[in-house]
């Protein structure tokens, strides 16, 4: 490991605290994006994973990098690799985040690791978040962020994994630039791979705009909520296996066994390849008919 990469481990233990009021406008924007009919009001619970729109990294325009992210070396370590992605999360829900309430997030870098992969050098950064209000913990989460080299040969990477064929629920998603731009806007995500097609193709080697991993994860948990609207969700995890793009439809799927509190969820591309794999853990599940 070079001294440049070795220095990144000095970021382990670094902490940051942010505070925000959960605004009704933010909830309304997310509801519209996900095509919800119901109107959310102050005091209502924010649906699971909508907290990802809180606490965006806000940087002055002069402090934004060529990829659209804030320049590196603040809270997150200054990894000298060009491609960055949110590779997965594990969330434990304690109490609902409520609209109109003040929320504090405490974040900590818990690990930084360097590996050699098939595509070159990889750096994994693990971040732990805890959200609280005046009454205590709301949720805890670990996020995995991976940095990697630019591809040697441009094109769409294939995980090589076939998606499961035992799904209970399955929903077709037809992504488009408007959906991706709106999600970038509501989460204040400036990463150009989600809205700047020439950049995504010419600079990062993708075949089209990249669907946000957190958007796919949110669509997966929404699939569970559509079919089990009275269920209480205690935990959620997802892992990005391969990217999804706006030039073809994809599916969000779930396999539900009513005798088990755990539901396997996944996203697959148009070729049936596994792109996102995850789990939802319920504290209570009451089946409902229809999709």
C-alpha cells in the first residue's frame, strides 16, 4: 500500500454532527417523486429511507469537484480514485422520523480499507450514522462507500449473477432522465453520472445515465410497503451488485414468506441480472391483496 493510500486510515474515528428540521416541503417532494397520492403533514412519520434526503453535503460552487461532488478531504477522506458509488447500507429503525421535528445526525468514519480488484484499486469507506431527536435514537445506519479506478474498457459491467426466480411481488420501473434529475435535486446530489449523459459516458465509461443506488433501494422498500401497508419495518439492508441505467427498464422484486419476518428484495435489469440485493426485516406483517 502506498503512503498516499495509507494516509487515508487517519480519517478513521473522524466525526461530524449535523442538525436539520424535517420540512413538509421535502416530504411533499419525495412523495411526488415516488408518485404517492397521500399528502404528508407536520407530525406524520417519514416513510422508511426518506431520511436519505436529509443532511445533504452542501458545498460552495468553488468547492465542487469535476464529478459534481464536494471536493474531497473534508469529513470523507481524500481518496485519489475517480469513481465513487454508494455500495450498500444497513439500517435499524427504532422510532419514526417525524415531519416538522428537529433531528440530529452524528456521523463517524469507522473503517477505511484498500483492496485490489479486477478493475484495479478499490478503497472502501464505512460510515456510521445515528439519528436522534429530543426523545432519543430514531435510527442507526452503516453506509459503505467504494472508490475505484476508471474502467480500462468503457461499457456496462455485468455482475454475472442471475436474479432469483422465486419472487412474490415484482414491479416494472422505467427510469428516465427526469426521474433521475428529480431524485438528484431532492437529495442535493450533484454527482454528474445521474444527469449529465456526456460526462457519464465519456468520463466515467458508463453506457448511459446511472440510476442512484439509494433510489433503487427506496423503490425496493416501497414495493414491500405497497404490498404490506400495515407492516412495521425494523431493519433494512442492501448491497449494490451492478449498476442500472436509464436506457432500459428494470424490475424491483421481493420474495415474501408470511411465516418469516425477513423478506428478500432485489433489483434486476432487463436481462435478468442481479443488480441490487437486500433484506427487509419486519416486526409485524399483515398481508394485503393487490400490488
